[in-house]
């Protein structure tokens, strides 16, 4: 079902040529354009004007369709925001679990509808708070979680049947989710009623966030253990939040973010199929997580392209028949890397632009990064402003009144196609590296440093554009102001680290040491036997084994990872 008559497009072409020869040239002779070359943040060239010529081959039914219908380019649900607004999910996490629990309750009182947990660096990398490498980092950039006792404090007084929960953790995801499941069980909340997401994206750690704790192949195995277990026992839980956010924060461009994120997703699908699951069975519980940069139209187009690609891949390559398995449901976070210290309140505007792009791109949940995050974790004032930004975009801007209002734009549809084409080029490259298999290609791309090298190249190009003034960042390389913008920054409580150490010591002293040691021994045996590790990890956390002890048991079998040098 084409959109344009061939003769009509030819007529537009002739009229455009006449316009360029007359009106345009007359103006250019008097006043040349600002730049010789216009391009997106990702370096995609932007033409002066877009017309039906650029989308003459667009087929409405196969390329766009309707919201809630294949290929889901226009959105995953038939009513989108006319039926229900996106989930407002501001991430929180600092100090001890008790302190973060207080922040959760503050955010919920100010309109937040989902809880996202950020963990400190020791927790992300599988170390306990009393490890020598954790010194000075405990509770600094997220909440410190060492044992089930911390998880009990983290969600104390919060009704887990009424709120969705997100755990931003990867290689130790099997441990943290097991703690969460054990806590829910202890307060009488059936696993079947739990709603939320664990990031659990083992592969992106090697080219994104870099908080890896295991080598690529064992980390992937543990990720798939969690997918298999939750598919059977925690059916409402999103077992992987396939993450492009950290890839973008590492410096990728928009097409790379789409490509490597979808490649990760394909790898997990292939792992599920290898375990005897069907994509219709576990596919509906895969979700995605993207960042959102400043280039408004590129970002909205990126989301539309990714959604269409995933629908086609799951249906045509993996045989999905359940529409829920074809949906790319995703969370969006405005990019912390776009926030600057110079005139930091300008970051409020950046957050609003990115939030609007996420909404027009059809996100299912949204986090607006705090305007002061270039300094520290966000203050309460910044979190109030971020939540207000979401509410204003949702209720005052009018963008939620109709579905996919950018559809049909000559520019947006062209940009959507361009991003998809570039992303496919990367997927084909990875497939070739894996001898026709995406999973093997991902391992090859990680172990050779190829993926990280491509991201580094894009990051270098972007930084060069800023430093050469090809790309303007207000307050950084142009429109520099000496005016100060006073901030009330978050003040870290230096006593929090000692409180966490005392808490951990108390757990170790009061737990049943024999029970803990037996559980760790059983876990080690299960790892050697290549069993699904969720049951023995659950037993270990119930015995109040620490995260570090559990990770050490796994590393004794699987070893540790040495990052390849790519520079």
C-alpha cells in the first residue's frame, strides 16, 4: 500500500528543482546558510528539505501500520497515551538501604509510579561493602546491598503488589533478584503478583557500563538461568532489560545503540530457544532500555526504527506468533552524559527536550535525569524538577492526545529508515563474525574488542565535533555565560559507609554460619554441574550469604574477565 502516485512524485521533483533554481538560489546569493554541512548528533547528513521523493517507496501497511499492530512502528499499544500515560520512573539509590527507602517514599509522594534502584559500584561488580576495593565507594553512586537484610530494609513499608520495581544490576542480577524474591516471599507476596524488571543484560557490560564480574560466556549462562527460572516461576517479571542506554553513555551513535542492543536481544532469544523455551513463551517478558540524546528528531526516529526492527526479527527470524513476543516495550532515560556543569540549570531544558523525544518515540516508561547530575547524585530539588518535567510534557504539551504525531513526516520517516539501514549493517557484520550466528558474533565482537572499538570511534568523532565547534553545546563551546547558577547539591553523609559496614558485620555474626557455608558449597557444586543456578542462589541468600560470597563461589568455577586492550 504505497502512499504516493509515481506521477505525483515526479511532479514534486520538478517543482523542487524550480524552487531551488529560483527562490532558493536568490536567497543563497544574498545570505549563505549557517553551515556547509548539516548533520545529526550521530553524524547522519541532513538535507535541506524533505519531500515525498524521500519516502516514495514507503508502504503504509508493511512499514508503518497502526498502533498496536505489526510492525508496531507507531507504537506497541492501540491507544498509547490516550489510554494510559507512561510510567514515571525516577531512579534512586544512595547510602544504605534505609536511606534509599526514604527517597523512594519521597518520590512516590511526588507522583512517581514505579521504583527504579541504582546500586553502588561495589554492588554492581559483586563486591561486599567490607572488601578492600569497596573502600570509599560504599553508597556513593547508588545504594549498597550486601545481604537479604539490606533488601528487607530497602522495600520496608512498600506494597510490592501495588508498585512495579526495576533493579539496575547485571552480572550479579541473579543474586539481587533472588534477594528480592526471598523478601517478597517473607512478607507473603506471591511471586506471581510481582511486576517489574531486572536489567540482567550480561553482554552489554563488556562494551557499555563495564561493571562486569564474570567472563562473557559464563555471564551469559547465568543471565539465561534467570530467564528460564522466571519464565516458569515469576511470570509477570521482565527477565532482561536489554540495554542500549549504557552503550550510548559510552559514546555510541544512535544507529550503534540500536544495532548492538538488538544484537544483545537476539542473543538472548537464541539462548532461550536453545533451552527448549519458545519465543512466544519468554519473549513477552523481554524489555528494552534506551538513552535519549539531544537531537530531537533523530531520537524519536531511533525509537521507531528499533521497534519496527524487533518486530520483524522476532516474527520472521524466530517465528514468533504471539503478538506480545514481537513488542519492543522500552524504558527511556535522558542521558546523563549530555548534562554539563556549565550553567547547570540549562540541563532542565535538555531534559525536557529529551523527555519529549522519548514520548513522541513511544516509550513505556521514562526517567528524566536530574539537572545537577554532572556534580553528584541528584538532589531532592532536581528530582522534583524531573518529575514535574514529565508531568508537564504528559499533561500540558498536547503530545499525548494523538498517537505517533510525527508519522508521515518526510524527514522523520526518512530518518527512521536511515537509522534502520545503518543498524542492519552492524547486525550483518556481527552475523558474519559469528559464522552466520548472532550469539557467536556477539562473543566474537566482545572478545576481539570490535564492538568497543566502534563505540570509541563514534565517541571520538562526537568529541572532536564539539572541540572544533562543529556541534554547539550551549555554555560549553558557545554562548558562554559568566553568570552563576547556585545549586543546592546533594550532600553525601560520610557516616553511611560505616553504618553499612556495621550492618554487614551484624548479619555475619548473627547468621547461622554452618547453613550459610553449606548453601555456598551447594552453589559451587551446581555451577560445576552446569545446573540452573537460581535455586541454589536463592538458598544462599535465604541463609544470608553475602553478595560477595556468592560471587566468589561463582568465580571459583568460572574465573574472571580481562578486558581486551583496544587503544
